């Protein structure tokens, strides 16, 4: 029996908060555990470092995009880049395990 394909959402944009949640796998946790992890020491720093790496920005620049992990001053033009990077990561991970996948277009 062939394995069931994993569904990947193709999004036009993604918020930095959602990007970090999905990159670190926290979106799979039950809500109370997710909140606990998001509030844990060092989570914001990990998000900042990830955004620096993905967007080629300095720590200081990303840090000034707002408090917490919502980054309220995040430049909207980078949201599409985050969606592209996350999609690439998901495809790469599935391909490395030989898992079949299908993309669902959520672009509106």
C-alpha cells in the first residue's frame, strides 16, 4: 500500500510569529504547551536569529521590529519571503524521507 501523501499549504504570505511556530514545530503542540514554549526563556532570541538568517538582516534590525514574537513593526514585504522559505523547508524535509506530498494552494 502506497503511503498517504502529506499535504503542504502553499501560502502567499506568512507572519513572522507563525513562521517561527512552524519552523520550530510548535504549531503541532496543544495550545497550552505551545504558549508555554513561546513564553520560555530564549524563544524570542531564537526567532530573531532565525529571521536574521532567512532575511539577511542584523540582530539589531530584527529586534527593533517589535516586542514578543509578533514583531508588530515587521516589514510586510518580507512576509512572502518567509512563506517561500517555509515551503522550501517542508518540501526538502519530505523529500529527504522519501515521503510523497501534495501542495494545496491557499492563495486568494
